[in-house]
């Protein structure tokens, strides 16, 4: 249970420290992800212009690299962003979105894994294609969200089925992980806290939504209204091993 | 009335078969269109990177080509996508969005019409600029939505005025057409079913919305909650000729 | 009080004349800004393709240039758009979004200021980096929104704290300014009216929202439902000097 109680404190810490999170991502869901980070209490920035991304990452406390909508300019921007984050010791999370659709995207994801992200977030189909280096925290999202590192694992079974019908909820969960990485040095505990906060918020949203359309604003409201103390009350976590 | 009863079965079929629909579109509304397809029961993908689009279209059951925000890279991606769809016998719909604003866009739309889309969806101003080849199903959306092919025509007068105040509802109707094309070989019947489903959902959404802001999530909720059996109950169709 | 009573008439005039507003902006919030303009009664267009932007600006009544997500293609499109607007005598507003994060963006913003926008909208951190030429109306948004030109100033203290948690509300306020510029020749009065309408709508939205997620559709609903007569009733304006 310690990861759950610890998560409560980390959520309050995100609210107090308001970390800056830079996100490199597709052109489909950037507003939703930025709004989700703001709701959580973080400060998002989203530019992917190669000539500017270095300045933005230099001001950020953590980085999310999401491979959605990959082209030459996006690859260049990702390379610069990871260089700046690495030089400054800022943690970053990798989301190889849809790499199961596109072999060049899977190959690029594997290259990036060798550059030392703190966390890899992916779904089962994406994990099947990737070889995760030792030490990287692996977060496999789905009906349950499983966090694993070096033999330890933690599963969160909060959440709601409508999550799967809203494009960008997976991307947002990656951004939430990046926000917790910014304020917690242990990436395993950061990822557990992130998935607990996201899962509890999704479950709360599902209770008031009439469908996927109203689920989206309800999820943002729930992220904004979530307090650390709610996490031990509502968490449904499973299979904790050490 | 047969098109209406047939539409009810097609909607249930979309839900059962969950077709993959790839959408090439502007950078303004991709999340809304993806969320609308998910609400309907389809599986959207949205990348427009030339190096990846072929892989995505190869996995898709149908394709939407929307000309919003056209540049050199988008033109290249569209060319690749139409080639892959044609080679694999996948149906595609064309939406020449805003071609009345931009002569190069109208010229490109005319070129694409010669490549054999199953359906052209456009508004009246856009239709005025284009010459529709015989056999292509023409869907003219507006206060009424008119589906026409080879002398037959069908009009849907469901829908709601708030639809016009939400950017991307026209684009989404094109994507809904593509979803029905994926599961029905006759593009005329597919387009009639798509416009009936979209129009009935919009009318339902209008009953609960307080303005254009709340209309958008209400439309997604209505698409998700719509059942085939609702279509014969609520359809307002007109001018059916054969 | 004259600016407030005048604003009421201008809002009704936007509704009556339905000006076309072209927006050059980042890839994060274009749908939200387009929906906000539609809710207000304007007709938005959003393309940033260099080969098309001239045709779109030529059809527009005013222009918003927002520097979010700046790259080489966006710079080229902005240059073309400002040229066309200047040639045709169309007013334009400049929003140097996030120029405090990126020195090249601040330098480009300063270049654009020399080209004669009617209005500069920015937050305090962005204003600190820029030198505003005489005659340009300066709109500094924040807890209060301050409009200043040649020694006159006007402050609006409507609005709601949730505005800060929704990405793109600042961009939308710039677009609302552009809509009022399209129907009012005095940019100072246009900017006062825009910030009054936006502030009153935000305050109304805050009364029905349960968090930042539901605030967004509520803001669009409030913009759509706002009538000129509401402005004198609800306006909280301060520090009017002449």
C-alpha cells in the first residue's frame, strides 16, 4: 500500500510545484493534452518546431516524446529535445503511439529507447514490437494499467471504458507520467502515482458522463478537482510485488 | 422507405465490424473527427506524414481525403493514400473543404475526382466549382443533406442549426460516410445511411445543448448512443426518387 | 461609460455583419478558436499553407497573426498574410504567444510590430520583451485586461480564473479582437468591446462550470448566447482615462 499513500503526497506536490512539462506530440490531440496537464496543476508547452524546441525544453522540468504523426521535422525536433533534456538531467517519457502501424515508427521508437527515457508508456500491441532496456520503467496501459521495473510491478484497475473512445487519453496519461517525473526522482513511484491519479479521475468522470463526448470535459474536471486524499480512498491497485 | 430501414441495419453493422477508417485532413479538427468515428463504433487513424501514410491506409478499410490546410506535403500524402486505397480496392470519400476559397485547391479536387472516389461530400458553394463524374455519389450537405447518383436522389432533413456553428461537423460527416463505405459495397446506400445516422444524432444533440459549446459533446454522445432501431423512428427523409 | 455602451452596439454589429476573420496560429488550438469565432457570430478560416493563405486573407475582413508553433513555413505564411492585409487595408491583430520562451520568436514579433498591426495582445511576460510602437493599441491580458493607446487606458475586470486553465483562451481573445476590428474603424474601441464581450462571457461560463473541462463548452455557449444588452448590465470596467 505504500505506493498508494506515497502517490497522494506526490499529487499534492504537483499542485504545489506546478512543474513545466514540454510535450512533443502529434497534431491531433495537443490541446486536450495541454488542458489535461493544466487541470492536473502542471504548466504545459507543446511546440515542435526544430528551431524553437531546444529553448522550450531548456525551460521545462520534464519532457514527453510521443511519436504520433511522425515526419522528418518531427524526428529532428525529437532529437534536439532529447539532447537538451539529457544535458540538463531532465527526465523524459516515451510514448511510441501507433508504432504497431508503421515499421519506421517502431524502429525510431527502439532507437529512442536506447537513449534512456525514464518511462516507456505503450499499449500491449506496441509493447509486443519493442525490446525494453533494463531500468526503464514500463507502463502498459489497457483495461488494467501495469507499471513494471526490474521485477517489481504494480497494477491499477481504476479507469473507465469510455476512456478508450476518446482520442488522446493514452497520450494524456503519458503527459501525466511526465508531470510526476518532474517532481519525483524515482520513476517507478512517479509512474505508479501518475496512473493512480489518472485512473481515479477517469473513474470519477465515468460516473457523470452520458457518453464519450461528455466524458472528455468530465475527465478534465475530475483531474482538476482530484485531491491527494482521494487516491487512498478510491484506488483499486492489484498485484503489487517487489 | 427501404433506404431508411436498410440504414438501420448498416449502423448496427458498423458497430459489429468496427471498420478502420484512415482520414487525411486539416490540422484544425482531427481530434473531433477521430472522436466522432470512435463514438460511431469505427477505429480512426489520422496521420498525414508521407512516409507513413501508406502503411496506415494499407491497414484501413476505407479512406477519407479532406483537402483542408493543403500544402506540398499533404498533397504528396494524399497521392500515396489514394494509390494504396486503389490498389487494394478500398473505397474512399473526397471532401474538397473550402475549395471555393482557393483556386489551387479546387483544381486539385477536380484532379482527385478523376481518380474515382466512391463519394464526394461538399457544400453548395464547393459543388458549384466542381464537375462530378458519372457514377460518383454526390452528397451535398446543408439545411437538407442530398445524396444523388445517376438520377436517383435522397434527402435527409434531420440535423440541427447548431451544427453550422461547430467547426469540423462537415468534416465529421465525411468521415461517417467513409465508415459506412467500409461495410457496404453500394456507395449510394452507404451515403444515405451515413447522413441519416449523422442527421438523427445531430437532432438528438440539439435537444440537450445550451449552445454550440455543449452541442459538440452532445453530438458525440448521441453518435455513441444511437442504435439502428432509432433511425426508422426519427428519420425525416424526403424526395426519394429512383 | 461610453466605451461600455458603445461595446453593446458593436457586439450586435458583429452578429449582424458576420465578418470573416482569418487566423494564422499554432496547431494546438485552431478548432477552439474557430468555434469561439463562430459562437460570436464571425466566420473563421484557419489555413496556414503559404500557397493558399493569400487567397484566404483576400476574402477576409480582418486577420489574426498568432506566433504559436513557429517554423519556416509559418513565417512565410505570416509574411504573405500581412502583405495581403496591408495592400487591402484590412486591420490585423498580433499575438506574440510564448515569445518569452524563445528569442527568435520575440525577434520576429518585434519585426511584425514594425509592420503596423492595429492591436498587440499579449500577457505581462510577453509585453516585457517587446517595444510597442506609438499608435498600436496594446491589450495586456491577465487578471484584469488592460487596453491602452496613446495615454488612454481601459481595464476590464470581468473574466474567471478557470480561463487560465484552458489552453487557447488567450488565443481566442486575440481572435475576438480581430472580429471587432473587422466592423469598427477605431481599434481602441474595438479592443475595449472585444475584451468586455470576452470577459463577460467568461464570467457567465464560470458560474455554470464544474472545472476547466466543462468551462470550455460553457464559454462557447456564453459567447453564442451573449447579447449586446448584457454588456452594460454585467461589465466591470475600471481606470478609464482619456
